[in-house]
C-alpha cells in the first residue's frame, strides 16, 4: 500500500510539470502535440486507477485481475509509445529533410487514440467483474467486453502499420522541410539545414 501510494508523488510532480510547461503557451495542435497531449491525459488516467490499487481493502477485489492490466497499459502505452510517436513526428523533418503529411499524421493519431481506449478501457469492467490475469481462458460472462477489447487491439495494431507507411512515405519524398521546421523553434539544431549536414558546424556556433 505504502509503496504504491509513494509512487504517486513523483508521478504527480511530473504531470504538473508537463501541464505547467504548456501553461499559457502558444500551443498549436500539429500531430506531435496531439500525441503529447494524449500522453499526458491517458497517463494521468492510468495514474488515478493506480491510486485505487493502493487502497488495500479495495485491492482485495482489484488484485491480479484485468483491472491491473488496464491500469498498467494506460500508463505504459501512452507513456512509452505515444511519446515515441510524438518525438518521431517532431524530428522526422530534421532527420530526412521532408515534411510528413499532416492529414495522414492526424488520422494516425485518432486511430491510435481510439484504438488504445477501446482496447484497454473495457478491461477495467471485466477486471471489476473478476476476470483474472495470466489465465489463457475465461468464463463466457467476460466474452462481450473481451470482443470489444480485441477489436480495439486490431485497430491499434493496424494504426501502427499505417504509421510505418507514413514514415516510409516521408523518407522517400514530400514537401521539403526548412531548417527551422517548426514556427518559433529554438535551439542550435534548428539553425542548420534539414537534414543536418554531416559536419553540422564548421566553427563553434555562438550561443547567446
């Protein structure tokens, strides 16, 4: 109970840190920002279900059920995969010198966002109803929500194949990216061409 509750402290600090970073900023919702915002929202949702698991009397019902699976994946999938996708969309113009197709990027985001929620949210319900983890078979009473969860998993899986297509399409060609790429981008990496030349700086750049 104590270890589960204590992990909420650094997690809460980071969530408030991310929100404060965006606070009063001139945010535009291109694909990288959509994935970043979805990461914060879904990660926080997974954190709240983690607090429920820290309540020992209630955890007698939650323990070793699919409720834990839902909690874990709401933290893991947005925390790892969504943040990686945000980074790829953000940096790929600098890597290959071509801009990705924004319409396809946003379509990929919505397919991924819907797929993740359709996959893992129903697992809260079947976990509360008593479906155990690590059991290869399950009672017929859990079949309906498992079918919904499976459909969401296929949608999420397909969206990542679509993501691979977008990456390959961007690498192969498209609208040429400028050096700055993003409006208001700061940092030395945005002062050179896209893709960055092999010897990025012939002389040490001036940093002010």
